[in-house]
C-alpha cells in the first residue's frame, strides 16, 4: 500500500511559502491565506487526488494558482463598475508583510497581465523550472519562455515609469 499524504505535515512545512506565493498573485494577505486554506481543504476532501506523496506540494501549488485566479476573477466581476484606481490603500498589516525594499517590485508586478504575473512568481519566487511552470499552468514550455520574457520587459518598464504627483497620492 502506498503511503498516504500527511496533510498536517505538509501544512506545517509549506503553508507560509504558499501564502507568500498567493500574496504575490492576489493583492492582500487575507485573500492569500484564504486561497491557501482552500487548497489544503481541497486536498483534505480528496486525499486520493495525489497518488504519489512526493507530488503533493506540486498539487498544492497548482491549487493555489488556480484558486488565486478564481479569487481575482470573482473580484473583477464584483468591481466591474469600479475603476482600478479607486481601490483602497493597503492596510498596515498588509504593508508589514512585504519588506520595504520589495514594495516597488510588488507594485510593478501587479501591473502585469495575470499570466505574466503567474509565470514570474512561479519562476522567481517559487524557483520552479520552465517545465514545472508549464505543468502548473497547463501551458507549453515555449509559452512559459515567451511569457516570462515579455513579462520581464513589462516589469522593467513599469518599475522605471516616472512617478507623477497623482501616482504618489494613489500610493498613500
């Protein structure tokens, strides 16, 4: 008989890294924690979904990415009539989670298209290979490469965009 997936052990070992991954895909800690909790709950409901325990973390990463997409999709629907610049500023708790030196990158990251953001987060935050990213997002390796290349150009452009008085007010 194959060894079962120990969800408690997985949770203790990988929850924080998965929350950090989710924070980069969604825009706040509370949503990120919900996304990760939903991923673990899905695995708990169907422990047979992962036959090989060594693939449980990969399963959870896929679940986090897909759940984050769903959360963002629901949010977009709810905010369909609200312009993006009307979003409330992050709470002090949200700001404390992200180190000050990473704030500019995070802000620029959220200007990217969702797939570009997902590819960069999985590549540079989760340190996944192109093949792992392709499997996680269910796209080809070539798409991973081209998306990453375009995303890096867009990220650099966003980070070097001039700061205007109105953008300073939006940051506050």
